[in-house]
C-alpha cells in the first residue's frame, strides 16, 4: 500500500504485513467524530493514512 512520507515528501510503498489500523474517536459539540487511519513505520518515520470506513473494514491489518 502506498503512504506519503512527510519528511522526505515522497510516496513510499509499504507491505501489507507492516500495516496496522486504528480508529480515533473524539467528542465534539454535536456528537462524536470517528476517523479511520492506517499506520506504518518505514525508515524510522511513522506514516499515517486516513481512509474511509469501507477501506478500514476491508483491510486485514491488525487493529491497535
């Protein structure tokens, strides 16, 4: 899967086995907001990729 590395400002290919997924929930004035993200570490840098719920559920990565 392709991630964007902010340090090097380039796209990086990360193998599926190195990806973990997480769900971030926060409270707002009008209720709760849920954000879905995929995380990976490549070259000492933590990489994040925000995805929609369908992609999050379809990914077979380990949930953190």
